């Protein structure tokens, strides 16, 4: 059967749905927030990717025949619910941060406003999409921030399936990777994919030094007019690989005047040492424009160390560290009900970090002289929200420490709302952006953070607060629940 990602779900979404259906609550208005509580690797912030695929997924709802639902909710008791599901499309509204946005903990990345059943069944597929892409994008941003040199993503073979490879490559490029080897990502997004050769190309000419030379010559002859990168570590990088590359380039008329670029790739050994030695050999033979491309299980920490050692590497290729977000493969987005009807709700927990913000929300990013200064999440239309949108003076307080506060004065700031309409009453209103536009948006956003907030180790924490009105609502709900719990008993 064709895979419809709207039904890449958990069964409990539908067992709950049956209860809502049979108790007459299908059309009750609900608001859910998708957000995360803590960024991986103490990053303090994450990169948004996946909202375009969320829109595609939502629009696939209601495209499965009644017989499909019988396979996992069989029996006469489910028959009316199955019939309802077979024609149920999403008729609500979705607000989301655009791809390439920088998101901080507890801010709504996606807000779903709609009939209860329709909104509930989106939880699992939406989290599946957003958790994967935000993990990859956030890791890619870390790797790319470790160097000023280009980083290419080529982790498809290690990704967790074809979807992960294709959409992970997209997420990596949004977050700063210069290119990807994945051809389907390139075709789908209208951008070129990149690639050179594998060791098997060299060994297909027989395991010999002359075979390596022949491989290089044939590759150059069949790819003239393109960027030419030769893999030189199949047998011995310094004793034959780089020398055969120089020999082949010379025989084929490739030198520093070649307009499309040329270079070599190192894929094993001591990359810092080898890159310095290879650079010296290339320069001695008049190939100063020959670039050195390095691969071999790299990540942001190894790249940082290579640069600290003075490696002569012009660009990096990173595979599984990005494609699988290897150090933190599970991103922490959650999907929580924050309002039912007109009543804000929250989940109270023994774990303080799991306490959520209630109500229909909007996050404002406050800028001063073009730089990001603070984020404040408000209840839509509350007093703080109105003051911000009117450009008036307002004060935000640290939720945990009331002595920490910041005032923004009238005329001294600008603002933007982070959650933009994506669907309105079931209709698509989302502005599409190309992959280069998303990438440029992230690059611009990153430049608006303070350098201390961009560093990889112990970043300075950006100011993120909630409005006083939301805090009051939140504490009021908690106080009421606590009072009820303290007096609760059964016979």
C-alpha cells in the first residue's frame, strides 16, 4: 500500500479519538503546542526544520479508505468511527515558526487550533517529522559553526531510512551545510547535489599504483567541465596518492587556471598531519589552487581540533554525525494540549521541567539595532502582547527570579511574531520558501545572536520569558489544582 505519512501514528491517538467521537466531542475546539524543553548538547537553542513536511502531512489526512482503518481498529463497535475517519480532513488552523528559525525551549514551534479529534491525531506524525529534522538541523548548525570553511553533508547511507536521508539532507542545508550528496534532496529542492568518487572506483582498475593513476585520468577525462576531486588515500596518501593526482592533473591539462575548481580528498589517517604535508607537495608542484577536502567520521569537536592544530583543509564532508544527529539522536519536541474550548489547561508534573505553559500563545522576538535581545511568549491579545504590537514600553520578568527583569522602552525596539499562519480553517495560507531562502534566513538569524550565544561550549543563555498575564493564569491553574488535590479523598 502507498505510505500516507498522516497515518504514521500511534494507536492511542485513535483509541482516544473513539472516546471523543462517542461522547460528542469531535468538534470541541482544542489548542495543542509542539515545543521542546531542552536543546541537545546544552546548545540553548535549536533550528526549525520540518514545517513544510508537516503541512504536506496534514493535507494527507482523510485520504485513506474506510477499509484501511479496519486493519487496526476492527469490529462493529468501531464502524461508525471508521466511517467518520475516512472523510475526516483537518479543518482547523496551524501556526508555525518558519524553517530556518531559531527556537528556544518552551516556545511553541507549531500551534494547532482545531476540532479535538482532528488536532489529537496529528500528534505522532507531526512529532515524527519535527523531531527528526530539528535534531539534524541543530546538529548541522553546530558542525558548521565549528569552522569558517564549507561543510558538505553526505550521511545518506547512515541515515535511519530513505525519508530520514532525504529530509535530513534538507535540514542540514538549512542549518548551514554548503551542499549534500543526496540526489533526491537536490531534485526535490532544485539545488545541485555534490559527489566525487569512492575507493571502489580506484580499486576497479586493479590494486596497483598504475591502476590508481589510470583511475584518476579516466575520471578527469569523463568529468572535464566539472569540479574535479580525486580520492588519494586508497593505497598511500603521500607516497603515491597525491603524486598520482598531480601526475593525472598535469597529463590532462588541469592546473590553477582550470575555472571549475579542482582538488583532492583525504578520508583516513592523521588529517591534520596529512593535510599539511599534502599542501606542501601540491604547492611545490605549482598547484596552489588545488583544494583539500577532508572526510572521515568528523563532527564539530574533531573539526575544531583540526583547526586548532593548523590543518590545511579547505572544506569538510560530514556524514553520520549530522545525518543521525549522532551525539543526541532523539530530539525532545512534545505535543501538549494547552487549551480546551476557551479554558487554558496545563499538565502538572512531579518533574518541574515538565510543567507547561497554558493557553493560546504567540511568541515575540524583540530586536534592538538589528540584534536579538529577548523573546517573550504571551497569551494572544493579553496586555503585554498589545503593548508590544503597539510599540509601547513593557517589562518582562524572569519566571524563576522576579528580581531579574528587563524593560524595553517605546521607540527603542522592533519586534516580530515567530508563529506565522500555515493553515487557516483548513486552507493553505503558508508562504513557501526555496531551500536557499531558508538557508539564508537561518544565516541572517544566526548573525543577530551575540557571539557568546553562538559558541559551542557553555553558550550564554538568551533571555526567554513569558508575559505576566500568562504567569498569572498558569499560577492560578496550579493553585486551584493543588487545593483540589490537598482536599481530595475517597471513602
